[in-house]
């Protein structure tokens, strides 16, 4: 065995041209396998992470599906939806209005039409609608997380602050009216008295509610849901202290696992949510509340298309995996036949002095695998850095190539050793 290893090393170092050719072929084929398996790995990883890059979006909409805003969404439905399925990126808003000036305060609460302060309860800054966060300035110790709590905090627009001489750190006090929409989509305002009461004859004048101003924002904010004052939606809900009175105006979220869309849709139906429907042009006799937020609109078209495309790509790659590796084996066999063709006379001389064919084949197999293994080692850094594969994937790629190389070497050597030694030695060119 020691002699065989020594002879294999001799073949590897003496015939440097052959060894370099085998090494280059190994680099090329190892790169092809890295590209192929790397494409499968990348597609599978993208399919697993599609829920992060392109998730399905769940919106609560009105019965006809023509609006996902200015709705009356009962908190029972929002709580049920979040409890019935694991959700993330929850974004919800609740509209309100304030009466800050003397004129606005003097309005009859029953005829209140929006006052002078547009307010929006949100649970995160993203609920504003694609805001440019660079244009929000918070006091020290505060940031966007203040909207996820239930403290009486708010940020106000710079114009509103300038008009009313308000600075961060000041308190903003005024009556607050919750905005709820009628069935015909017209807004109605109800003064918040607390203790679960919207309006009421026991109070002639709505009480003031005090919020601490912890930041300002510029008109360049670019929020889709615009307001003069943004405050925590949870504070509004807690202040109402009654599930039956409080409502949200928009609700949006994404499932943690969007790969189970069909199961999730059936779950929504079991929860009592409806699916949007189209009203006929005529003959509609049933009453429809166009502001009721009890239907689900799934924005999942992009997710489904992307998932199907990625899954199809993975299926195609895997379907052609066996033919691909067969081609690699055939290329290695061809390389062995061409590179070692010139060594057939040496093999014939070895046979003529009594060496067994299997010993000769093993020597050349060992030298070929050594050159190919060296090519794998040289290709390994490129696979790790250029292909972006992890160490385990890179080792799998090298292992797959060495298996193909071993099969190709064996087939090639079997073909080369099918000769008559005396005929080859006595043959003249």
C-alpha cells in the first residue's frame, strides 16, 4: 500500500501537465456544481423567507370591499383576529377630533363637526401610512415606541404647535370626540366622557383630556393618514373603558406564516368574518352598512405569484439534478480518457512486468482524485465568498463533486485499461 501511495504521488508530480489539466477541470466542474446546488439553496431560502420579504397582507374592509378606511371596526373583531391566528406588523388607527380653541369648545356636542384639531390614534408610526421618520423630532427619552403603550402622550405638527404656542414637554388639554362613521359613510363625532360612555345627558360640557406633547413633526412627513395630533390608540381605547363604544377606523396586519393561506382563510370564516361581495345594480333590498368593518380583504396576489415561481424553480432544479450530475460524471470520464490516454504505454509496460490491472488502476485513480481534491480545496474559498454559501453547503458541494469525480475516474480508467499490452507495445505509429 505504501508503494502504491508513493507511485500515485510520483504520477501526480512527474506528470505535472496532466495534473494541472485535471485540477483546472475540477475547478470548472466544482464551480458548476456550486452554481447548481447554490441556486437550489438560494431558491429554497427565498421561499422560506418570503414571508419576511413579501408577506401576504390582511386588511379589514367594508362589506363591498371598496374601502379599507373610515370604517367602524369593533375591537371584538380585531382581538378575535389576532387571537385566532399568529399575526405580525399589526397597524391600526382610530380617528378622533379635538376642540382646542374657545370657539370649538363652545360648539354643541350634539352638532360637533370636527372641531379644530384632527387627531389619530395609532399603535405604531408605520400606521400613519409610509411616513418619512426623518421629519419627526422627539424629546429626549422618547421615540416611536410611545405609540405602542397606553400613556397619554402625543406628537403634534409644527404648524399646529406654532399656531397654538405649544412646545414639546407642554401639556395639551381639550375635549376629545371619537369619530365613528354612519352606514352611509358620513362621519359622526361623539364626545368622550370616559367610563365607557360616548356622549350622555349627564354632562353638559365634555371634560378635558390632557396629553403630554413629546415631539413634533414637519408637514414633509408625507403620512397617508394625516392628522394634527398623533396619540396612542390604546390610550383612546382604555379611556373609553368599554369594548362596545370604542372602534378602530383601519386595521392591517400580516400572518407570521403566510404559507398556510387557505387554512387561514377558512379560519377567518369560522371566526365570523365575511368576504367582500359585489352589490347588484338593482334588486338589492337588504340593508348594507357600508362603514362596518367585518370583512377580510387579503392582499396576497404578489405573495402567491412569488411563492409559486420560487417553488416551481426549486422543482425544476431538483427534477434535473440526476441528469446534471450524470453530465458531470461523463465530463470527468471524458477528461480522464483524454488526459490519461498518453499514459497507456506506461500502463502496458507495468502490465508486461507483472503488475495487476487493478493495482495500476488504483494508482492512477488515487493520483487523479488527489488532483481533483486539490482543485476542490482551491475552489472552496470561492464557493464560500463568491457563491455566498455557508461552510456546510460548501462541503456538500465538494463532496458531491468528489463522488462524481470518483465515478468518472473509475469509468474512464476501465475504458483505458481495455487493451492488449503486447499489441500496444509492439504497435508503431
